C-alpha cells in the first residue's frame, strides 16, 4: 500500500492551492482530481474577478496554471476518483477507483459543491452559453440585458438583487405564491424596481440558438405556456456539497457542508482538513476557495510537525 504524508482530494482552486503550499512545505502531497478536474469553475465562460488578471482569464487556463504551479514544486497530481475513505484511525486509508489504496497521515478534503439544476435538457445545452449557477461569477456579462433567476429562497433573492444592479430587467421564476427567503432579503427584492416576480411558474424549456440563450418557456399555474425574452438564465435553487463520501465520519451541517473548527480548516477528525466549497455554504468563490486551500495546507503542515 502506498503511503503519503498529505493526500488532497479535489482538483479545483482549493485543492490545487493546497497542493502548492503543501509541496513547498516538502509534504510531498498527492492530489486526486476527481471527476471534474478544475472544479465547478470550469463551467463558466470567463473569470473576471480572480485577482491578477486585468482582462479576465479563461477558467481552464487558470486551473491549468494552478495545477502546473503545484507540479513545479513537486506535487503529484493524478487523474482518478476517491471512492471510499476510512477515517476512524490514523493513518487514514483511502481507496481509489482503479482499485489502489493509499495510507495518508493527513487528508485535505477539497471536493467542492455542485449546483442543483432543474433537469431539463436545454439547461445543459446552454450551460456556459447563458445558463449559469453563479450571478457573482457571470452577471457582468449581462449588463443592461434581461435575465431570469430561478428560485425563491435567500440565495435566489440575493442573486436577483445583485443582478438588478447590472441588468435592465430581472425576472424571478418562483414556483410558489410566496418567497421562502428571510424578510430582509424579500424587502430588497420588492424594493428593486427592475425585478419582476413570476409567481407560481415553472420552467418548461430554455430557448436559444448557436449564440446562446434568447428566452425561456414557462408554465403558469393554470397550465398556460408563455415565453419571456432573456439573455441569461440563472439557477439559484441551491448547491449540494460533495461530502457524501465522508458522511458519518466528519461533522457536517444540516445541508451536508463539512463543519470546520472556528478560524481553521480542522474538521472534527484530527488530521483531516477541509477547504473550498465543500465547507463554504456562504461565499462559493474561487478566490475564497484558493485561500482556504492555503489554510488547509498550513494547518496540515503544523499538524504533522506536532504529531511526528
């Protein structure tokens, strides 16, 4: 069985940054990228809010640069998915989808979170061509245009309010006759003159062409179909943290996000650390994920120094 000092699970901004710091600290980290190398960031079109890139950067270019930087310092980055983990005793035993097993003195979980989608075919067809799950990431591309936000909770209200400051018109597609958001968030929506709530509506289809989204076909309470003209379609119906593999082994909140000890990346299991969206239900930004990857690597380094 292969033995490593630091094993990192996840190939997004958090995982790659952890690998950079861990390799520079001579921890000889091994990183498994999982099913989506580069992480959820690669589903967007252009990253304009990551520091250091005045004109923005293509997400694959950014992720490949992070990966190459980690490899330059000696990180062993591998394709493959972790399918099982035994965290009841140290060293931890992790099983890879190729049948191999690894014994790790420390483990950094950076598996991210996946946006929830409606499940309609046109949603995937226009993903990255007008369909987005992050208004903060992609809202800038729709300045002075019309967009729609699906959802009625705090996240949807926050996304709609943010977009209302950029866009000409924001439709909120809400399947109920009320918002589930907090009263404060509801007030922000109701006070925005360019937000229109389409109550008791669901999305039947996203309309578009080779250039991207042009509209959405909705179903009203009475079953009537009608179209709205939009350039962007934003999902705000929640995220699912990719933490199922560790359920029952590390503490998670009610929604499955891994809980870390205050001001650290330490989980409830000594020697296991979490970074990025898998433990961040609030911000879900690449720069925040990268910073948490740094914290996790530094915490792992200190842990190994104190537990030789």
